[in-house]
C-alpha cells in the first residue's frame, strides 16, 4: 500500500508541474539601495531581497495587493563594519534547521576562478542586531563547487537538504548537502556533507524550491550574464537519474541579468529580480 501511495504521489506531482502553461511579466518596479540585486527569498511571510551595495545588504518587504512594500528594515552583512558577505548569492531557511547564506566571488575577470563560501548564521540574531556581529556561526569553504554557490533548502524523500548549483557553461551540477553536517564542516568535501548530485544546464544564478510540486526552479541566464530562463526540474527524478529532468522551461525576451526568483504565498504569483539598478523587480503571473 505504501508503494502504491508513493507512485500515486509521484504521478500527481509530475502532472502538477507539467500543467504549467505559461509565465508572464505583469508589472515591473525598482528595488533601490541594493547595489546589484542578487536574489530574493520568502521567509515567514516576508520577502528579503539582497545585493552587493557598499556592503552585502538585505532589505525586508511585505507583499500587499500585488506590490512589494519596503518595511524600513535593512541589514548589513558586515562584522565590525567590515564587509564579510560582499556578494550574497542564496538564502537557505527552513524552520528548525540551520540557516545558510552563500557568497560567490569571481577571482579573475575571465570568470575561470571562483571562491565559493557558505556561511552558517544565527538568523534570528541577524534580524535583531542588523549585522553579522555575533551571528556568524561557521564559515564553510564550498570546495565541491565548480563556479560559485547558491544555497536553498529542498525536500527529497521526506528529508530536507541544502541544495546549491554552479554558474558556468560546462560541468554544472546541483548538489545536495546534509544540513547538520554542513553546519559544522570546514569544507563541503568533508565526509558526509555531500549526499547527492546531478548534472544541470548552464548559467544558474539561483535556486527556488516549490514544495507543493516537488520542483526545484533553476533561475538561469540563456547566455553568460544575459537573458532570462526559468527551468522547473523534477528533483526526485533528477537525483535518481543523475541529470536534471526538466518539466517546464520559460525563456523571456529580456536582455538583462536574471538573478533571483521567489514565489509569493500565492502559487500563481512570483517575483523575479535582476542586477539592473532600475526596473530590477518584476511581478510574474504563473498559469498552471
């Protein structure tokens, strides 16, 4: 009976994602004071956009009637006024589990050398103090990465993992890390941290998990640093086959650099952010 229910759940999940018909931009707006916006996450009913201003910075927004409203709350990703997470590239938040933030640093103009770091952070402490002072628990070298890191919690076979992905034209992977081991590791190549991995398409800027369908959204560029692509992949099948199983892809005729994507609390509405200084926020309508 358990096996039958499992098969039925998988079929329903696949049908749910396969029924995505289209994604359209319905509204554009500007999120200011973020530098180049690098992503956006929905946490406990609030949206947190982050970017690389004079320091790495996070700003809080509420969602109301199709608009993001700034809540006059900002955090600097600094310690003793020194920039620490200068290029934030992912938030991994899940109640009861460690909170992680990524930092992807390009070490040369050609983009062939990268430094990828994952930070374990006291999220509640960060919210209270507005900086990383006293709230940085662990710094982890993501040496399993090929190009950069962008952590996001995903659920696979009833367990939460921290997923991340590479940004590059070749050898791209999605990797799943065990969160408790990651929180105490010095590097992601430490024993027991990396649990699963599979190949994926190029130019992944960020990840977004959709728990209802079991789909992981790859937030991508069509070419390096330009043009938008959203790929909805079947996580379970991707892990089991070793390569991303794409259920739906949407390419947009937009020339700037897509950096982040987040659903609102309504599955039919989402927000996309880019690195542009103006018109860097976009409301999306998702037709299932």
